[in-house]
């Protein structure tokens, strides 16, 4: 699967689990920062993305990604809410619920392409 597809699938799972709408939003609100940390961690440690590629997708500096992942390790042990969102995200990815989101996204892309053909 292409890296951009994996990125979108992980972001969608974290957004759904956290109840947020746009992880890429330019905000420092705690819930967004924590959700981005979860996505960074999954992208880096599960899917092997480089710090630079994660940073590019989120329009951040690679040092921000490194810092977010480093802080996440500590926060995962001490913040019960963050731990719960992380587990929900991982479960959605592992159970294949993410496949439904992928199909919906592909349908939207095909609909947009179809409209250009008319």
C-alpha cells in the first residue's frame, strides 16, 4: 500500500478514536497535540515512516515529530485518556475497521473522477 494511503488510514483512525475532525489543523490545543503524537507514534513505530516524511505530511519540522514521539512514550504511561485513545486507534487499525474508511475514500475519489467525465 502506498505511503500516502497508510498515512491517511492512520490519521482517520486516530481522528475517529479521539473525536477530532482535522489532526493537521494549525492548533496547539492539547487534544490535537496528543492526537498528533499518537499518529506520529503509530506511523513511526508500526509503519516505519521516517521522521521527515511524517513531518512533511503534517506540515511540521522533523524535530517536532521526534519531540512528540519522545513525549508520547512518557505520557502513554501517565495519561489514562491518551492511553485509551491510543488503544482504540490501534484496535481500529488491527480489526480492519480501517478498511471500511479506505473503501469510502476510494468511492469518493471515484465519484469525483466520474463527475469530471460527465
